[in-house]
C-alpha cells in the first residue's frame, strides 16, 4: 500500500479516535476536522465569513487554496508536516487577520496541535466562496487567512448537503447518505498504480457487443481522444499533465500553469494538448457565475459542482490554476470513462457504453487475478470461466482454498452525477445503494449484487457447483470501480438490510466485503507475496464487529514492510509508459511518481 490517506469527518461532539489512541481499528482512519464552534461555543456566522472573504484577492486566495490541496494530495495527506504547518501551524502563529478572535484561536490550536483543519471537501467549498465573493486587487492572503476560512467554513459544510427528499428514511439511512458524501473526499492511494489502472481498463476492449472488434474500439478512442490512438493520447497528452500534478504543493511547485504549458514543457501534439485544456477548463467569469448560482439564502456555497468536470480555472490572462491534483488525476479514471461514453453515444447509441465498460472492467480484474495466481507464493486456486458469463461461470472471480471459497462480483456501475455531486436528496442516495446491492430483479434489470451473490451461495449449498464442497465457508466480495464509502456505516447498513431481506444469512457465509479497484489490487498484490486472501477476509469480517475497511485490515499482515503493494508486472509496465512519455515528450527529466 502506498500513501493511504485518512478521511476527515465533521466533529459532532463525540470525539473520533486518532490513529495513535484508537481502541477500535475500524475507526483509525477517521479524523475529526476542527470547527470554529469547538473554540467559540458557536459557529462563526455566514455574514462574518462573507465579510472576511470579500477583503481578499480572488486569484491569490484561489491559488493558495489549490496549493494546500496539492500538499494534502502529494505530501502525506492530512497528517503531513507540511500540511499541518500550512494550516493548524498557521493558526498558531500570529498573523494580521481581520477578526479580533485570532489570538484566541492561536492559543487553542497551540494546545491541540494534532487536529485537522484542511481537507479536500472544505477546499472546494472555499474555492466556490472565493469565486463568488473575493475581488481582484483585494488584500494579499496569508496562510493564516486561508486556515481561518477553513476553520470557520467547517461548521457550514453540512448545510451544503442535500435536503431529505422523502422516502421514509430511518436514522441509519440518513447516516449512510451523509457518509457516502464524506467518503468521496481525501481518498489517497498509489498514484502510479492508478495511472496504470486507468490505462489498462481503457485499453481493454469488451468481449462482445458493438465495440468488441479492434476496429470499433480504435474508432471509439479516436472519436474520444481528438483523433488520436488511445496509447498515443495517454502517453503524449494525458500522462504529462498527470505527472505534473504529482508535484503541486511539494516544495515550491505551484498549481499555476502557463498558457504555453504544452509548447514549453513538452513536445506533445499541441492541437490535442490545447484541446484537452479547453475541455478541462472553465473561464473565471463562467466559474464565478456558476459559484454564485450555487449559493444558499445565506450567501454561502451549498453544493459546489462547478469543477466536477473542469478541474482547471482559466484566468483572463490565459493562465490556468489547477483546482487540485485529485480533480486532475480523476481524468485517468472518470475522465477517460466519460470521454468514451460520449464517443459511444455519438458513434452508436446511449445503451452501448455501459455494458462494454462493465466487460472491460471485469476483464481487467480477471487479468490481475491471473497474474497473481501465477506467483509461486499464491495460496489457493483461481477459478475463472472460459468466457464472461459462460455456462461454467460461478462468479466473475472465484478463489478456492480447501473448504473456503471467495466469490468476487465485479460491478462497474458509477454513482450518478447528482449523487456524486450532492445535488440529489438523501433518499435518492440511499435508493441508489439499494438498487446496486439489494433490489430484486424487475423490469428487465438485474438483481442487486448481494442478491446475485445469494443465488451463488444457494447453488453451492445445493451441491450444484462441480469441485466446490457444498459445506465450504463462503466469502462474498463486491468489487467496485469507484470508492463507495466502505467502512463502519456502510457495513452496518448492509448487515441490517441483508438481515431484513434474508440475504446472505446462511451458516458459514462471511459478511460481505467491499473492495474498490484500488483495494482489490492491494489485496491481490499481498496474495502474490504469500498472504492468504482468506486470512485477510477473516480478519476484516471478524475483528471490530466486521466494520473495518480493507485498507485498515490489510496492513496488519505486512508489519514492518514499507514496500508499496503492487500487482506483479505493474511497476515494469507503468515505468515503460512513464519512460516513453519522458523520452518522447519532455525536454528534461520527468520526476517519478509513487516511489
């Protein structure tokens, strides 16, 4: 594992354990971010926040927020010394602030240096505030000013969440909707592996359907990527920008990009590079208008979504400010997916892309499993069907070790835009989770993933699966393309809903485990090193009431190892891509990532 980031959650009055004192492993990855009400006994009012922001220069404040985002993403996350120095440290040090309560904040933060102020969600919220309220020619901000805005904004983030739109939600449903939002932010990981994953999935054609032929797949890519073959586009255009993003916030690297980025820094196809910037950028004027439309009645941001698909702010002088490395690097995942989706709609119809991508994702997962199973240290037997959905298929990926069976169901379905960007109500968010996991089959739609796994369990118990002991202990696993917020709340919600629906309740069936694509690679890489997949799943499901996520459970099996967990062959393949980008594009040396 590499650069795992801890998630920030709102302080609600009940302290969330720090990683140094946690007695419950499932909660070790959570940090309560510091809110102004903890210091003053009440939140700082919206009017006071607006007045403070209006005094500051727009571009300089926006760039400083983007630089802090770079530090969080690239220099150790919430716990990095540089991030603490720029935030909680800045609040401790005297600065010329516009608020008389500054000295009181300094004293409080000096007594609580372990608290978190900056996190991804508040950065986007404040960038929207800056666009809507700051002015050109305003006061040059200090780190203290930015940290103060974060401290005061943290109390108001929940007001940005969608209102309950009905649906008879209980307390657990409401909590799931809230944590689903929080889990979208501060997601760390191995940048090098993420780049390679995006490349491999997009390069893998489906096994059947209109896009299955090499000719149709290449035509799709050329439509999506400015008439370039996908490999050339990835190496010569997208990868240079992703590599550049790994340096923002570290040292003196600024997220400000000049209008000559492509001609000065690379020998990329200028037309394609400039077209990418055009696609990924939003003008300062349009961004300001969008931010003002998204304000609530109190003038504060509600659900900032203006940078969801455009992670570059284009200034009037032609320069660009990258909102955050997270948003830019999302182009290796959601950006590639969306470009191909749009191309498939243009070349075929709106129903072609989703099943094609589902096949590409499953084929990628199977390829990872095959590479790992070839390791001499792999424990167990990999069981794959001859073709996707074939008559011999028990589940997408099956691992067997004596009387233990892991059933891995790969689901490539993405969160709808309204859910991901918080514009959907809580009932809609919960409804989406139900449809993905637990809804029965109806109106031509397949049943939810957990109901399908239930049917696999029934087949095994009935003795209908050759070479599988009907009395085996079964481990259901759901592999998702996106992070879906696995952790204490999701596992509690799923356990209760499965009990209500009588799904996966048989004896010797372990609680379900959720794996993102990143988690799956980590687990399989550990398996290639000799760690039993079943030992990890047993530990996750039996420790701390089965509430911990995989990224918390897995390190227990690698005590003392600092080596990144990477699937066999991934480093060599990714290094080849990076070297190709360096050798053919850059006038100089490209800094390595994920080392």
